[in-house]
C-alpha cells in the first residue's frame, strides 16, 4: 500500500481516536497533527488514494444532499489500520535469533528537534535500545515497523537502517535482549 493511502487511513483513524479520547490535551494534540499531515499530500495524489481505498473497500463514503461527502473507515479498513497502529506497533520477538543486529541511525537538524524526539520515542517504544542518542539497535527483523514510522513522520531522508553481524558490545546487548 502506498504512502498516501496509509496516511489517509491514519488520518481517518485520528478522527476515530479524537472521538474516543476523553483527554482534552490528547484531543488537541490529535487536532494539531491532522492539518500537518494533510498539507504534505498533494490534491491529485489524495484523490487517487481515496478512490483506491474506496475500491479496496477500506473506506465507506456517504454522499449528502448538500453535496458533501463523509468518509469513514470500513470494518476492513479498521482491521488493516490496526496492523499499523503506531501506538500498538511492536517488534515481534523471534523464536530463534538469526544472529544479526538491526541498527537504526538518524541525523536530524536542530530545527526539527520535535521530529527527532518523536522518532527516538517511537523507536524505543517498539523495542529498540539506544546505543547512542541517535543510534538504536534490536536483534529481530523490524524493517516494516521502522518503515511505517518513517512514512508516518515523512522522515526517511534523515534515517539509515543497517543489518549487522557484529557489534563490539554484542555480549552486553545479548544480555539486554535475553539472547543466548
């Protein structure tokens, strides 16, 4: 699924989250994020994404007599978006470790300090451990999770992902991740 379609689904979910969130502070945060994400999407891409989501039955559309259209997540769309729910996103532990380290490195300008803090927070939340302030590691496959976070924040140009076989502090990391 393309980036714009994912953003549209996430924005629709934000509307649902807004309705279910009792905290005014959280509601305000959600409201502030929606316009920022919409501005990043050009109109033509948005139209194609919405049409495709409707065709895929991930959204429902209702046309009113006054000419307005209401778009909501369908049940199928809700199931799909739950797979990529940012707050529930976690790196799945594997039964057998492949002896490789997944390293995420980022270099984000000071002018985008909030983006840097948000990425660091989400990377830690999904299960990465900090080696340094802008270098995190995990022993399990996590490309899809990292990809989702980068797409959500439109931060791909600041982040590098490496799969490594050796890290000089492997024993320490193996202990942290309870690996053998």
